[in-house]
C-alpha cells in the first residue's frame, strides 16, 4: 500500500504517526520505504537511531520526488510518504500516487480548518483521475479524557462529513520518546497503550483498503 501523511499545519503528528506505523509494518516482516519530504527530516533522523531491518527511509527533495518514487516504490511491500507541513505541489503529486491519505489533526478549530483544505485538495486529485484514493482524518495528541474541545471536534467532523479513523492517538510520552531513543511504541512496549493505538490504526487501514489491489501490489 501507499500511504501519505498530509496536513498543511505543522506539528500535528504526521512524522510521528508515519514513523510509528513504518516501524510496526517492518517489525511484522514487511519491506517498508518511507519517502521523507519533511524539511526537518524527522523520520530520516529517527530511522538512523531505529536501524530496523526491512525499513528504508529516504530524505527526498521536492523536485526529485517523482523520479525517486518511480525508481523505488515498486520494490517495497509498503510505501509511506511523510509530507512537509506546508501546502505545495509535491503533496498533490504524492497524494495522486497513494491509496490512502492520513490527515492528522488535533481536536482544535485551526487544525480541523486545515484538514478541510487538504480534503479539498484530495477531492481535486480524485476528480483529476486518482481513482480509488481515500482519506481519513486522524485525531492526534488527544487528552485522555473527553473535553469540551474534543466534543467540538466531533461535532465539526460530523458537520463537514469528514471521514475519520475510530482510533485516535492520545498525547503520550512514548510518542515523544521514540525520537529520543529510536524505539517506536510497538518496540519499546509492545503491550503498551501507544502500541495498541498504532496496531489498531494499522488494522483500520487494512480494513479501509480491503481486498482491492493496492498500488504497490498492482506495480509488483
Ligand atoms: N500523540 C502524541 N503524543 C505526544 N507527543 C506527540 C504526539 N504526536 C506528536 N507528538 C509530538 O509533537 C511534536 C510534533 O510532531 P510531528 O513532528 O510528528 O508533527 P508533524 O506534523 O510531522 O510536524 P511538521 O509539520 O513540522 O513536519 C513532536 O515533538 C512529537 O514528538
Ligand atoms: Mg513532520
């Protein structure tokens, strides 16, 4: 499968979610390529610490994205694309090549507005011919207990009929520590709460993509 992580809002958890999912897929024996378009190369730096067999991370300059994708993507079971926190042309190119776009957002008005902008871009990409492309909003950095802000977020999500994951990522130290230690949640504490969130998220992704051939399978 090919999954992009997109949001024009910075710091919402694109790189964190991308790295945590990549680690779990590699841990399960899959070959995983992460194309890192984040200017900070967050996932590329994490991967040096993580040093996981089956996981390859390439830092990619925006103007080389298409060429790198063409040369590499078909050799892996899964390709994850960590996009920059700005709205730019490479994001459209990456989304057009994906099966699924994950849009992380905190339960806040500004994050949800930005998510709507990305959803509009996805609608454009689908209308332009990227058949089968789906998206899901992923709530991140959630407070463990529901608050008024979370209730507002759910209300807004329903009002705009945004498709979202049932799984959300709670604000947890393990998501921060993974960049310090290199150990993703499913490695650091496989039965821990963060690991269960990531596993649940991957199960949902497989259910969403279902039995249809993903773009990596079609290329193989
Ligand atoms: N669920 C979480 N719990 C705790 N900390 C988190 C969580 N998700 C992300 N963070 C922290 O928030 C910060 C920003 O996360 P991240 O780098 O993943 O965001 P991003 O969307 O990739 O940002 P950018 O747009 O700048 O690339 C990091 O310090 C990360 O450790
Ligand atoms: Mg990032």
